[in-house]
């Protein structure tokens, strides 16, 4: 090491003030005090000893970016992993940092320049929106590399990004705006098309709350979900409670429409109409242009995420505080023409990460792994396919395949969970690709209850059962491009 941990407190970095630099003994880390925290077993008790550096970054006169840098005291793997956020961020991603540290990485995370998950931070503060959009992650990454070099007297051999949701958007933004920041990026369920994601996040509750009669109570979600599985589960040749490829599922909720009185086992005509709209892409009512793709068949158990009694706070905050600076803005009156245009203007080049030209990132050897759960209840999964296809079209399929893969995860909810095999780690896959030139093929994923392994296949391939052996064992499946027209 070039300096002891506490010596880093004197390190001079551009637009950065190091607040603390102290060695944390193995098993001694606990979360900083915060409302609602405390009690229960310490989830960080197994962490090794590390040097913990906290800092404030101020790249603009209105910036107040908090960041943390964790450096293994021993057995550093020589690499840096910067981890992403969720929602409107506002917190350091401690669990993700802990996972990276436990795997031998130096880890870094930022709150993106504000505290708390509300979008109110950006009202009247355009520089803070820039910090959230891209600057905080970039500045944190730059300073992380400098801190690593000062502590170990050596630069990180490789730098990686790992994030899902907002973290996925942050990863894509890094590839697009700062192609030299990372050698490899894992971007899960990316919220990269924020200017269209946020209106769509109100399209779903608008459909379900169009009238008192259109609302589908959560008690009916299992009924709808069972009907979808009955119609589409076996399309892939395996009846396992998971739809391998929802794009082949042409389910019509009218099949469970009530024939008489409204009961808990059927949908009323108004509820059928609402469900059809949830399964339909959001479109501009004036032009007919698609705003954002729909939720997929199989996602029904998660519909309360967007379609509960009240909509999610994130899209409402977007319009109230960021687009219109009007805390009284009423989501019920959203106009899917002019309001979409307004948020597009606000988020363009700042929050949206939709540039498909990744040639600068790929050209320096960068690799990108995308993944998205087909049952995602918060970000429509075909958004990731749209971006993947845009990159492939822009660069050419052959060039894109040299540096990018997309894995659509059957049955997985937003970033994790669900009925599918949602336990997997993309970082070792990415490392082998970046460091050893081993392009990823299938990725083995698992779940418990029931115990099951399945291959995740690079899009557009899907897992196809060989016809023999247990369907709970991944070796009995092959990855294959589905034949068109097979239903």
C-alpha cells in the first residue's frame, strides 16, 4: 500500500472533500444511523476488513454528491466495481457495495447528489438533475480510481459497473457519455428511456382507474395469472408455471369475463377492458406513435406495483417537481401527447440514455451485458429489447455481437424474484469476456422451492427442452432461436 487508510483523508482530489478515511475491522461495519434503521442481525457481519472513505463531490456550485469508497485491506482482486442505484437514488447502495467487497473488489457508490427517494430534489435545481442524470456517477468513478491508486500504489487493472433499474440506466449512460470509465458494464432492467417510462408508469394506473368499475382488485390478480398460465405455460413444451417467451402468448382476458354477477373468480367487462389496456403498448393519442411497450402476460401478480390504489411516487414526482415545478399537478389529467413532449424536453441528453451508437465504448474493448425479467412489473421488458435492437441496427449485428449480450429472464420480476430462475451473477460472466475473451453463451440461473436450474440464453435465443431428463436441470435444455409461426 502507498499509504495507511487514515492517510487518505489528506488526499487532494478535484472538487472533492474527503470527510473520513478509517479502517473498519472484519465484521465491524454497521449502517450509518438513519430513520427506520436498527434492530435485527447485522447483515454486514461477514465483511472482511476494509478502508472506508467517505467524501463529498461538488463539480458544480449546486452539487452536494455523497460518495463512499471501500477498499479491501487484504486480498484485493486488483479491480474496481462501481454499483448503481434504484428509483431516484438518494442513498448509498450499501448492500451492493458489500457484495462487491466480499468478492475482492474495491467498491464505490454515490447517492447521486441528494438525500431521499423523492424527485423534489430537482425542482429549481437543474444542476442537481444533471448530477442525478450522469455527473455523479462519472465523478465518483473518476475519484474512485484516484483513491484506489493512492491506497494500493497501483491502478485498478479493470473497472466494472454493476446496476439494475436506475443502475441499469446509469450503466448505459456511462457507456454512451463516458466510454473510458468502464471496461465492462452489467445493466439490468435499465430505466434508460425515462422520458417515456415515466408517462407509461401512469398509463397503467390510468387504465385501471379509468372508472370505479375498471379497477382490478389485487385479489383478482391470481385469477388472471392462472388463466394466463393455462393458456400459455405449455407453449414452450414444459408446464412449469413460467412462460419462456411471453411474446408468443396471445392471451385475451375476455376468456375469464363474468357471465353474470361480479365474483372473485372472473373479470367484469370494464376490468377486461382495463386488463387489455395494461397488456397494450402506451401510445400517443394524436399520432398513434408508441410511447412505451406493455407489461407482459405472466406479470399479473405484480400489477399492484403500478396499478395499486395510488400510482408510484416516481412518475408523479417527475411531473410535479421536475417537469412542471407544480406540486399540485394531478396525475389523473395526464395528456399522453403534450406531457410526454414536455418530459422529453426536460430529460433529453440529461437523464435519457438511449443513444444506440456505442462504437466509442465497444471500440476500446468495452463489453455490455444486459438482462431483464420477462415478468418485470415496473419497467416493461421489451424496452431492453428495443435498445438492444437499436444498437444492433446502428452498428450492425456482427459488430454488436462482439461486445453486447441481452438475457431475457423468464418469470423474473423487476431485477429479482418471481417464479423463474432469478438467481444468477453476471459479473463473473462479464469478467471472463473482458479479461479472457470468452464470449458468454448460456448463463446458469437457479431458484429454490422448487429447486431448479435453467439456462439463460442470449436474445433472441430461448431455452428449449431436449425432451428427456428432469426439467429442473439446466443441462436438459438447449439455447435455440425460436422458429417463426410456431404457437
